[in-house]
């Protein structure tokens, strides 16, 4: 996984936010953002979380999960909203 680089991100309430989880590898990885056990977005190589106006209810732990036939990798991101 090349992004996210950090395990924590802080944003101001009402801000427009876009957070990408990017991968590289072969075979191509299927990527998902997961929050509270639910897939929020997914894609091939990249998955992006988009918030048009982030609020405190969006805060919490998000997991970027990438998998292919070679295996699975995950990275956790703590999203803070002030």
C-alpha cells in the first residue's frame, strides 16, 4: 500500500475531504475502505473516501483492505473531526 502514509488524519468539520487508498502489485489488487464493518468504497488498485461536508459522525477507525491471489494486507486510518 502506498497510501495512506499516516495512521491518523485530522479535518475540520464541514470540510470537503477525499482520502485515497492506493496500492501497487501484481496481480492487480482489489481495494476496499471499511468502516464499522461496512464497505464504504471499493475499486481496482485504488479506493477513495469522499465526504462533501465531513462531520463528527464520520470520525472513527477506517480500514483499507487490499487483496489479490497473493494475499491480503490492511492499513488502519483513524479519522478525527474537530
